[in-house]
C-alpha cells in the first residue's frame, strides 16, 4: 500500500477562517452592489459561522458551552 504524502497546514483552522473572512470582506468592499458582492458576503457569513462552530467544538471551547453540557 502506498503511503500518503501528508503535511499539516501552517496555520490552525481558526486562523485560516479568520484570514479568509478578512480577505473576503475587504474584497467585497471594493465591489459595487450586486450579485457578486452578495455572494462574497454570504461566504463571509459562512466563514464566520464555521469559525464559531470550530470554537465551540474545540477542546478549549467556551466555558458556558461545557457547563451547559454537564447539566
């Protein structure tokens, strides 16, 4: 069996999502109102939602979430 050539990303998922949303938001600012800008802003919202889910699911997630699950 052939072994996969796998490398780890240089940045964490949280950092990559943050950079993506910052870059996409900056790009959307330069676009006129329209379908393309709307789609880009939707991707920003999706990226922010993914970042929030990742924070909740990470071992260091918000303390309130862990406390609620313990009840």
